[in-house]
């Protein structure tokens, strides 16, 4: 089952591609990763022993992204968006 925080966009060979967390965690070197909604930089997190699933988190919290726990209800591009 895919949940909204287990995909991101990765810059692979100069092209943004949507990838799953499992794919990104398997890379020996991490490419530039961005949120599929606001294009802000994200980082991958492995599954934790406490039961938290593998997922992506914004590097800098952004209240303009519905994928962020700080979402304020109005979508906006991340101030540090990757192009």
C-alpha cells in the first residue's frame, strides 16, 4: 500500500522522476530529492524499530504543503524549491 509520504521526485540524469522510498533507499548515492507537491527538498528516512514506516520529510518545514505536518490550509511553493 502506498501512502502519500512514500514517494518523491528525484533528479536522475537531469530529469525529475517520481520514485518510491524503497527505490531511493536502495541507491548507493542519493540524488537531489524534492517533494512532489511543493518541490521543497526532502530527505529519506528508513523504517524505525518503533514501527514508523520509511518515509520522506521536508528538510525545512513548510506550512504551505499539505504533505507537511505544519500545513496551514493554503498550498504554496516551498521557498527553497528545487527546479
